[in-house]
C-alpha cells in the first residue's frame, strides 16, 4: 500500500498530543518529517517517534519532494503565511485554528488552495465529537421542532497548563497570538454552533476582557450574544479563568425538548422532552487537554480521507473562514460597544 507522506510544522503541545499521535496511528500515513525553530525540540520529537528527518526552517521542509501534506501547528500569526507557502509548494495543508488573524489572510489561504489544487482543512475537532454529531442529527430531523436558543461554553484554567512553554507561552502575547481565549476556544464554539444549528450567524454582541491572566496582552475571558439568520439567539462563553474544572458544554433549547451536550460526566447527550420523557446517550467523552496522548479526534482521519479519496475536506478553508469571521466580528463588537453584523 502506498502511504501518504506527511510532515508536521511546529512541535508544541498540539502537535505532541494531537497531530503526531493521530498520524502515527493512521495505517495509510507515513510521518516523514517534523520541523521546529527550536532544534532541540524538533530533534527530540523525531527521535522519540522514529521520524526520519527534522528541520528547523519550514522553507527547507517545503522543498522536500517526499512530503505530500503538512500540519501547521505554529503560533497563530504564522498560520496563514506558512499555509500559503505550503500550498504554493504543492503540499496539502491541515492548519490549526484559528486559521488566520484577519479576513484578508483567510481569503488568501482559500485562494492559494484553489490555485494549487491542493486540500486545505482547518483543525476544528468539535464537529467530530459523537455528542455533537448526534445533536446535529436531532435538529436536522425536525424531532426537536423549532430551535429557540442555545448556551455554549468552553473554558479551562488557561494554556499555561497545556503549552510546552507554560506561562511564557506565545498564547499570551498579542504579536504572536493575535487573540486569546476567543481564538483558542471561542472559534471552536463558533464552528461547532454553525455545524449543529445548520445556520450562519448574522449578528454578534460581545464583551471581551483581559482580567484573569496578569501580564497577558490578549483576551482571557469573553461572553458573546449571537443571532442566526432565522432568529435563533444564544450565548457563547470562552475563558481561561475556569480554574477548577473544564467546561465544554452546550445546551440547545427547542420547541419539543432541551438537549444537553457534554453537561454530564456519564451521558454525553441528555434529551429532556416536554412530555417529561428523558433520553440519555452514552457516546463517549469529549476530548480535553487533561486527557493527553489522544489519537482519535477524527481530524487527521478526515484530512487523510480527503486527500487519498480526492474529496472536499469536511472543514474546508471556506468553512474555517466563516467560523473565524464570527470571532473577528465579536472583537469588533467589543471594541465599538455595538452590535456587529457578521
């Protein structure tokens, strides 16, 4: 069997715990190289996993004709330029979120993918969580009736407990991260809600603050009110200030039921019907930073499937751009203190 030859650019925690283990576990993928500006980190990652080649300059990696696809797992401000360079070099690209730091960058990424004929996928893993897929099915089937509202949150104690650089991480630096909790966590939820509801958001009002992480130059706490094209309204919270327990829950309020997602330690979906009936589904837990060593988010599997079987990626550059735009509009709302059209 001919294997897809892949490289990972950036050897931080997201590469260590998500991308590299998933590539290594995939029977149709050969992980042939890694790259990091920190040579020690790149060398150790390669040696630990038996990866034959490591680079310290991603441009050198892009000249490697053996490499067919790359994961871009670098600080946010590098996502767009590195992805564009990789696409122009003829590589398929799986880019971490947020895909870019502006609408213009995102559009350039999408254009580069079109011109190169290569796949561009954004690593929004929450679409692949079984509970979220079940919720989408329930809504699409009409079983829940009209959807009225939602409440979604993603919060934990902050990236210092996750990043390889701890409290000195680029996550807290505006010049490298561009945005904080809204880019790290909020964009996951904007993508998830668009996926579950099957609608686009059209307006947002947001409060975005830095009040939990001393010395940070990016946001660490945000609360948004969102409205879809059909008039569904709800709230999204993203925060690095949930110090005791991660919250990754979503609640859907509908005509016929309330649906609770990842709000119970055992039942990942709980449907409370207005008739009084309660149906619980145990579909497996959502991924968390605490779990470590995960190899089944679904992201790499779908990326590889898109390349090997020449399909459109499930989360294309266009899809990633729509989810990013909600976040950018939320930041604009916070700055102007006005409701912002998306």
